[in-house]
């Protein structure tokens, strides 16, 4: 009997030591900066809790910044994401195993503007970091970018690296390869528009918008040609965990070869005929 009691006590001690470790394992990132009113919906559910520097984030959490507010997040793979004022974002999925050089992250943006810096390029074959909006799906390959969300379109400004961008509509297969210092717009239910260069003035305004937010800015606030007109409104937040289901498969295996990537250089043509001695 005494031996059984001793074994039971040992088992309880092991559980006490292991359970906190299991709980901590779910944390995939933490707040490194909180300015103004920032809150978190755990697993996308109310009530929202005020965010503080050092608070952990788990897959399924939704982050919201209010007017004149800002939040910066650092994830376990050293990726840094900053939300401008009046922005909303969900950590839909986040797996990182450095020993296997494996990462699968899915970030969903519902409103506002987000600055993303992905420093670790783990694989060349496929993007391991994906950003989704209401109109676009973007595969990241070690980049710095700004994502600006408007009611009917997304504008992606790529500062460094390469991104694969497609419509969120699976019936539109065209893929755009966006390169450093280029931007594109993705209108809902349309393929990405051809890229254009980012000017120094645009870059300066983007940096300023991270503090002021999207409202009142003159930078790409009008829908591009072909976008339906509608008043400014936010993209609806998920109301259940099912709406935060991770993507199935990966972006390269589910898409055809890029249709909008730069064409290969022309093959040199030799003229004239050879003559014998």
C-alpha cells in the first residue's frame, strides 16, 4: 500500500512539472510593443483582454489596435509584425521546428495596415509564411513588406525579398511574383495587377501610416480601376474557431507555374553562314 501511495505521489509531481511546459509550448509569439489601446481575443472569442508587453500569443488569437494605437509582435522564428492603428489580424496557424528547418505560418489580416519582417528563409522550394486577406493569398520568402487592406482590394508593398501573390478566389489561378521595391493591388475576384515601382515618397508615407493608421491618408485609398465602389468598412472578424482553419496543402503545390513573372531573356540569334577553308 505504501508503495502505491509513493508511486501516486511521484506521478502527481511529474504532471505538475510537465503541464506548465505543455501550456507554454502553445505560445508562438509575444507582444514586444504596445501603444494605446490594444486587445486580444483568445481563439477569436469575446471577451477581449487588454494586451501588455510580454503577453503570449497562440494560434487562433486575434489582435486589435484601436485609434492612435500600435502593437508589435515577435514570433518564435524572429519574425516581427507591427499593426498600425485601427488594424485587426489573426494568428491562424504557426508551427516552427528549427531542427527540421520547418515553418508553417498563416497570418490573416482583416483590417488596416500591417508591417511584416520575415528574416529567416528556411526552404527554397516553398513559402513557409503565408499572409491572407479578403482578396489575396501571399507566400513569403524572407521579406519586408507593408500590407494595406481596403474594403474591396489589398495593396502589397514589397521592400525586400520575393512574394508569390494570387487572388483569394480559387477559380483565379494567376500567380504574380512580386520583387523588391514593387507594389501591386489585388481586387476582390480579380487576378493581381502588374507590379509598379515603389517611390521614395510612397515609402516615407507608408512609414508614417504605421503611426497614424489608414484613415485620412491619400496613399491608395481609392479603389483601383475595376474595383467595385463601396463605403469604407472593415473585413468581418472570424466569429468561430472554424473560420481560423489553416490552409490545406502549400501554395506552390496548389498553384500552376507563375503566369505574371518576368519572361526569360531572349535567346541570342546568330546571323550569317559558316564558310569552308
